[in-house]
């Protein structure tokens, strides 16, 4: 199973992680580590830390592939749909 991830810079040392146009996580730097988090709203999304950005990317990719293996395409599609609704651009407009 091939995993093609895209990083989008959202701030200094702060990236959103996407696959096939879906937001799936974040990698950012704190004072000591690169922190990574899968943000797909399914039970048990993994998170961790790493000493370098390259290590964080590799660990994120491995964890994401494992996570996708535990949850089938239908379950992921439903989670992406729920996330898209929750993160829609007009959500916070009054």
C-alpha cells in the first residue's frame, strides 16, 4: 500500500499533513521535539515525537499506514466526511 503524504506549511516549523486532499494530521516543532499527530476522528489516532523533521515524517507515515490498515476505506471516508463538515469554512461565521 503506497502512502503519498503532502505537507503544507501553516506557520514556522508547523505543517498540516494531507493525503489525497484530506487533512490527516499535523507535524510541528516545540522547544525540543518535532511533534506529530494524526487528526482523523476515529478511535485511537496515534501521536508521537521525534528529534528531526525527517524522523517525524517517517514515523507519521508509518503510523498512518498502520492506522489505515486498522480502519477500512469506508470508515475513513465517513470520518473524512465528518471532518469536512466540522471544518467547513462557514462554521464560525456569525
